């Protein structure tokens, strides 16, 4: 995966204390990706930001324990 253009990022501490870095577009503020200390080497990418999302298949679900019924 390659990120082209410029992006900005900020970091926050999650409820568990892990550091999460969130990337966003500096022009419009759209969220692009999230990386976290809790899962090194893992990056969560927002599907709408991909040029061709059909090239990727979801591999897991997150936040399922707190999902609404």
C-alpha cells in the first residue's frame, strides 16, 4: 500500500493507555488511517479513501463486543 500526497496525524491515548496515531487529509479533514502501539505493524485504513477498494478484502471485524444489537 502506498499513501500519496500529504497527510497530517495526531496521537491520542486510548482507554487502555495505548497510543493511537490517526492520519487525516489536511485539506478536508477526512480520516485516512489509524495505527496503534497495541498492534505494531497493523494499520486500519478507511475503505472510502482507497482508489480501488475491490483489491482488498476485510480480514477481521473490530469493536464487535460493543456493537449495537
